[in-house]
């Protein structure tokens, strides 16, 4: 992939990267897919064959609809294309139906919707300041960022092997971040509101948006030292933001409100029984508090981005029923920060490498083993070497402990996948590889979270005003 | 799946024939004594994927069998493991081939590109990437060991490490006998070098050293089979099945294409078929080889490799479709010198294997890797800007022709048009083969068309490469330096 970048001149390199990764995704079509494949097939069937009033009540399959309404409408739109591939997949009773045409359609739909992600990455690249970089194309922050995002290992294996639709969702998020960087706050807010109604997991980072928009958009001016000028509060802006969120929510939940189905929808979206309520929200409130306690010092889009990542990481570490895939919520925005400062690059590399390694147990089948190892090695090698080259004039990215930790992932993988299956412990304690992986990765991710926190807290105020 | 840069997903079914053959060889070599490997017996039914490659393949299978025994003995149990297929086994087989590639083939490619002269580092990396992206070698999974060794041989001989180079090449021949396609250029080049150094002095010493190296390596590989005459003869009989006829199945060479019009296989007697195939092959490669012996040069060596292998492919007997890879490898080596024609050739060679690949349900990987390869080459070498006569190395040729035909100035234009027509034909044929069903009376229509079209292309390339070799004169090269 590096050579493709080298060989292209001018602005063509971005298209080359996008095309290259699309070709790679096509090659991943016949690989293993998880039950998420059946989940989405089921949702295609539900939205196509049943009237809207039945969508959140249908329970023939165990994989009931538990995403917000916009996603349901998205599946509805897809189902109208699906009927040209294989009509049978749209039958609700065809559980676990996976003909070759179904597979082809589903995989292609993921690849196709990734176009939004590609566009979002393009917009993010515009927000990167690349003046201090060298003349060489591969050393420009824009190029490195594009590779880190477009060819992100985690996104590739979760979306195109395991099977999910994270590509375009992260595209929406990155696009809203880019709009906030470009000071088009209304659009950013709108996009985030839409995103929330596609997948509500992004609620984790909603506090960051809320605080930032309040701080930087609703208060239109700052005092010279950077703190809030309280009398510059603009009611108009608050109202307009509120209106946007309200309108989007109305569009999404409105029909279900009219059908008196709101409680059912909410119970599908937030499936916990009584008593677990406190356990779910408490850690998130703590995360909220932790993030908010720096409210008054958060200045500029970079600060917002850090806050967002902190929210995402905190909820990953302390939230309830969090899936490994949620690490992507922190990894992808962190890529934007990584090409800016050496300190951020270091945190990003630890977070990404550990986070991606923690995704390995998702692909547990034998044929995917070489693929996942090779892709991971390629991505990790590229990210470390390119960021090291970018920041070669500053102090080294890793200290000896961090290097040791990252190198330790190799022996861990060898042990878990190659040595352990041949030992006698496999029968008695089959959970050991998973346990080791989880614990080892948890250490790395917690360390990255801690380091990011410290860097946010210890950022001197004077440098922040310059950033804005 | 071999090439780590592309990841054809593991859900692809393996080529059942080759896959089972390789597994069976592990079974045979592990369970039976050496003396019985090449003989028909109750334990070793030669009709069922009998061993028909030279001893090094057998030793390699034995090594893999030891690893297989450690992991799961069921994979190589005598008789009972026939047709064995499981996820873990597929992974094992793929890994053995991947490791072989990583250790031998890929380092050779990288080192070769590093040794290229007069181009920048960026271009060297791009060159290596394009070679590694060649669809033919990625899609045809099994058995690249011999290509790796052959590449080391080329590297050694080009960089004046003659003994190491010839050793590597001998190992390659002992791995797969098809490497003999490349043997004549090696022989002529090294002989030419000896002549150049003077047969009365250093040249003679070099000749003796090379002869010893070759003989020693052959003896070492064939040691267990040299003890009895019958053993050696049987192995040779397995390696060169002269009884099997001029060609089997559909392959893009002359005999198969010719048999559309005239059924040679049935008309001519058997030994006569072998004689004419022999004659045509040698007549077509003779000029290039003679020139190489008289004027040995690294560039001439590489181009002669191409033309010899192509001659063998077109005219030899019992040629398999996969043998085109033996021609593609040398063409990859001249990628940096004539990017446009090389890319064109490599695309055609991939296309010629279309029926084989479709049989293995490799359509999607084929399309993806071909597109990726084409784009990589087109951008790395800017091939569409390099179609002038000078770039195509046809300048001296067209100058000679212009002495007789002053109006012969449109050569590059013709070639560009031909390229366009060729690509359109290949794409159309691919679409037709994939979407339509052949008519009832001619069930093989599409494969035959593919073979015929590819054969025409290959003839064109044979003529082209021979022209380059024959018209590549010292004066031409001096003129380049002056310019």
C-alpha cells in the first residue's frame, strides 16, 4: 500500500488508497461471518415484509430489532435492493438463510456504504495541519491519517469479516467531528443527532458534544485568558441547536410515538431489567463527571476531541455490557489526534495495538488465523513506523516499559493460538487464552486512558489559547 | 493466499486435485520406504496422484509429513486419509506453502529489485510490489518453491556468483522438472561467460567448477535412486510421461490450437508427434540461445529466459496451463525495462488460465487481483506514456525495416491499437464465459476460445521478444549511452 502511495502523484493518492482498500474488502467476502450476519438478514426481512407497527414487536428470531428507527429505515431501503439478489432472504421465517447471493449482497452493502466513511476521512484530512511535514508524500500527516483510517485493521475485520455496518456510522461521526473542526457547528450537531438515531451506543460520547457545543458555540466569545465570557451567551444558538436535536428525534421516534409504541422501542434499545439500572448508569455518570470537571478549560476542537475520546474510553472501561468492538469508538477519533502531537501518537499506538489485539478472539476460526495475523502485523508495522518517522525530531515515542509491553503481544499470541491447544490444560481450563488476552489488553487500554487523562489535565492553558 | 500482501479469504475451496495430490505425497513419503516411492504397488497406486516430480519434491513432502504427524497423524495415515479435508488441515497445507514462499520466493524478489541498476529506491519498491501482486502466482496457490530457487539462480548468475546461481538452479530443476524450460538459457549464458574468459585459462577453470557443481548437486538429490538402474529409469519414466501424448485438456499452446483445425493427435503416429514437437521447440529457441552464447549479457540472459520458456510452452509436449507461470516469472524480471509489454503479457497469461481458475471458483479474487495489479503497474511505471519505439526497444528493428520500407513509421501506433483490441477481447471473453452457457454441441467452446486467443497473443510475444534479442546490438547500446 505504501508503494501505491509513492507511485501516485498529486491528489490521486487518496483515490488509490480508497480503491486499494475496497479491493481488499472484496477479497474478504468469502471469509467467516458471525451471527451478526443473520441479525442483519433478519432485520432486512422484518423491515421489508412487515408494516412499521410490527417492527419493534416482531420476535420470530432471537435477533430482534434493537437499534433506533433510522437504522431500521436504512435496512428497509437496503431490502429494496436485496430483493433483486435473492428474494428468499426477505422471508422472516428463513432463519439462518445464507445463500451465496445473500452473502454477496450483504457484503457488498457494507463495502458500498463505506463510501460515506471514505468521504468523512477526506474531510478530516482537510482539517489536518501539514505544514511542518516533509516534502515526501508518505511523510505528510494527511497521508498517514488516511492510511490509519481507511486501512484501519479493527474496522476491516469487524465490518468485513465479522460483519457489521460500522463503516458508515463512523463515517457520520468523523464527518460531524470534521464539521466541528471547520466551525460548522450546526451541521456537526445535526450529523451527530442523526448518528444517535442510527446507533444509540454513541450516547457514550454525547456529553463531549453537549459540553463543547455549549462552551464554544453558545458562548460566542472568550476573555483574553481563555475562560468564558458569561455575558456572551447566545440564546438563539441554544434554541437552534435544541431545535435540530428535537427535529431529528421527532423524525426518528415520531412515528412510534404516534403508534404509542415508544416504551416498547425504548425497552428494545436499552434492554435491562429493574435493579440493573443503577449499575448501568453509575459508571457512566462517573465518566461524565470526570469529563465534565474540565469543562471550563476545554477550548478548541482538539480539546473537544480529547474529551470525546476520554468519554468513549471511560465508557469502554467502566460501562455495562460493553462489547470489544466498542474500542473502535476510541481508536478512530484518536487517529485524528495522533498525527498532531508526539505525545498523542504514543498514546494512540498503545491504544490501537492493544485494542486491535483484543479483537482477535472475534475471529476464532482456523482459516482466518493467517489473515488476521498478517493484516494486524502490516497495520501495526505501518502505524508505528510512519508515526515514528513523522515525529523523529522529538523524543522517542515509547519508553522501555511500553516497548516491552507491546512486544509481549507476540509471545502472547503464539502461546494462545499455537502452544495452548496442544497442552493438556486445553480440556481442563479452556478459558485461559481468553482470560489472558482480556487481562493483558485491559492493562494496556487502562494505561492509555490514564496517560490521555494526564495529558489533558497537564496541558498548560497558554498553549490552548494558541491552538484556537 | 500465498502472498501476504493479498488475502484471498480462507473460505475459498482449495484446488482439489493439487491439494489432494500434495497430501497424498506426504502420506506416501512418510509411510513407505524410499525404494517404493515411484513404483506401483498395492500400497502406492500410481494412478491415484502418483508422485511425478523429482526427488526434492518428495523430500519436501516428507518434511511436511513429519510436521503433520506431530499435529495430527490422521492427516497422513496410509490409505485411510484419502480425500481428507478439514479446516485445520487446510490451514496446515496453506501454512507450509506460505512459509516456503516467505523463506525463498519473496526474499529473492526483494533482493532482485534491490540489485536493479539505474532506478530510484521508490521505483525499486514499486517494482517489487508489482511482481508480488502478479495475479497468476497469487491465485495458483501451490508449488512455488521451484520458482523461488530459479529466481535465486538468476540472481546469482546475473551478479557473477556463478557457482551459487547454478547450484540454486539445479535445486530448482530437482524440485520440478518443468524448470528445464529455463535450463538452456542458463547453460548458454554460463558457457558464453566461459568462452569470454578464454577457454585456455580462467574460462576453462570456471567450466570445470560449474560442471562439478551441477553433477554434485544432482548426485546428492538422486542418491537414493542411483543405486539401481531400474530405480533411475522408473523415476525418469514418471517425470517424463512420453506415453501421454502431445497435450491434455485445453492449453494455450500451438498444438491444442492447431487441433481445432486439424486433429494432429489422431492423425500422426505417436513418436512422430514427439519428434515434431522437439524440432519446433528447438528451432524456435535456437537463434536466441546462439546469440546468448556468443554475446553473454545479463539483459540478454533475462530476455532469452523469456523467449526459451515461451518456446517450450508453445511447442513442447504435455504442457499444463500452469506452466505459463514459468514464462511469467522471467517477464516479471524485465518489468522495469519494458513495462508496457510486460504488463500486457502478464495480463494475458492470467487470462489464459481463466478456465482453470473458474473451475476453482476464483472469479472474484481473479478480478480483484487483476485490477490491483493493473493499477499498480500502470501507475508505478506510467506504462501508457512509454509506448514509443525507443521505449519498446524496437528502435533498431524498425530502423532496419525502414531501410527497405521507408513508410514503416507507425509501429508504436499499431501496438497501442493491438493492446486496446486485446484488452477488449479478453474482457468480453471473460464476461461471456462467466455469464453465458456454452451451446450443447460445443460444450468446450469458451475454453477453446480462451486458449486460442491466448495462443495468438503468445505467438505475437514470442516474435516480439525474439526481435528484441536479435536486434539488441552493442552499437545500439552505445548509442543509448551517447544520447
